[in-house]
C-alpha cells in the first residue's frame, strides 16, 4: 500500500449520472477523513472478464458501483469474486 489509497470502482462510468458523481464524492470525503489522498479508477465491467479479473491487484479496495444492468455482468461478478477471494476491502451499493 502506497501513500495514496488506490480505489477501484467496478462499474461502467456514466458522467451524467448523479449517483456516479456521488460515489466519487463519497470516496473523496472518506479519503479526507483518513488523511490520505485517494486515487479512484473506474473499471469498465467488460475489461474485468476473466479468472482472476485482470488488473485488480493494484487496488487497496474495491467498490461495486450502482448502475445495474452492467455492460458485462460477468465482468462485474469477476471483480466481486476477486475482492472476496483475495480478502480485499469491498463495498457495494
């Protein structure tokens, strides 16, 4: 774990979604409360298809965003499985 918290948000970012903006704001508030800056990366669900879901090792925690149906339910579930099986902090809304 580095100086920054690396947070991966599993979901298909919709910049016009107030819910997605609220997700980013919540993560900013949590990082401020911890006194550690956070780098938030939205992870498109089609890119997470595979076993294990590719590219998730670098994240300190994962959040499965609101926004179902996802472009790839398989990818979303692979990301969730990765967090569960690897003991990564995980949150879903």
